[in-house]
């Protein structure tokens, strides 16, 4: 099966900068302003769309709007099986390999797979690893899993390696949206040295120097959400910090 979005990750000659858009945090006016910022910045490689808890009925309309108003590929970062849309370019099919909740490892995927096939959506098999970021995040609570302790890089590295051996196409290390602190350079480097597939890092990034630190430690793709919801004007500064 063709994997155009994933192949772009693999073929990328430079590191990729992704912005996470949680539809629940936007209305049509804030989304419009956000898209204007994206166009002005013109340095965002991918848009991730999803959230742990969506109370507004705007998941589909958010993806439609982004596809209509930007040329940036839109990838679903699903919080649950309701977050599937044929309008997106691809979906990260997340298996929460840092946890031991069978539903998050395979159960939800059984429910989602026929719907994803029907939507003819490109899937990117993603080993999703939560790393402790100093406080309980929504994703930890909603997924009913423990994160990997921040001081245990060897557990993170072995988990990522197992994910790669199981056939995952990406590893996504996430401190969780709104984490108190981002994933340490030591943790990122330990995982990167163990795997050959691309490594996404996100969660708790609050400044440009954290972006640079994560890149230098070995992240191939950086995701920023919360900070840009609050300060969209920082988009260019963060994109420029990719090294
Ligand atoms: C969360 O990695 C993403 O899943 C982004 O986190 O919102 O803290 O940037 P932030």
C-alpha cells in the first residue's frame, strides 16, 4: 500500500516541525487566526489533529478547514476511535507501548481498523510512549496507563526497540500535552541510539531552546501544541530553533 505521508517523513532531508491542533481548544475564529499564523510562518511541515477529550462537535470541521485553507499535510493524532476522518492525509495508528492497557495496545485498533479502511486513510503504525513529565497529564489519565519514569532511559530505549521489532514505523515519545517539563536530552538520546525508525518528540515544550535540545539529542520530528495555542506568534521562533 502507498504511504505518501510516511514516505515524506523518511525522505525528509531536515528535521520536521509539527504543530498539534486540539479541536476542543478552538472555535472558528481562533482557528482562522491560527491558520493565518501558519501561512505567515510558512515553516510548519505537518499538522497533527486530535485530543484526549473532545467536547465540541468540531473534529471533522477542523480537518476540513485546515485542508481547505493550508497546503500542510494533516495527520490525525487520535485520542480515541471517534477521531477518524477521510479528509485527513493520514492517521497515526498509536499503540501505547509504554502502558499495559490492552485496549490501548490493540483493543481500540480492532474497533477502528474497519473504519480506517473504509475511509481509505493512510495509517502510520506508531509506537506511542508516554514519559513522565512531572504531573499527571490528560492522556495518562484517559489511557489508564503509567508513563515511563523520566529517570529510566534504559526502559524507554528497550520499549522503543521492542516497538521497532514489532514493526512500528515511528516511535512517538510524549511527555503529554501540558507536561511540566519536556523529555530530557538523555532520554531522547538513549531511545534514538537504539532504533532506526524516525523518532517524534513532544509534550511540555515551552521555549525554543527545548526544541533545539530535543533535535540535538536525536529527535527527528518535534511536536508543539499548548505553547502555540497560547502564543501562536512564537511559531517562527520555534521553527527556527529546529537544528
Ligand atoms: C502532546 O506531544 C504533544 O501529545 C504536544 O504537547 O501540548 O505540551 O506541546 P504540548
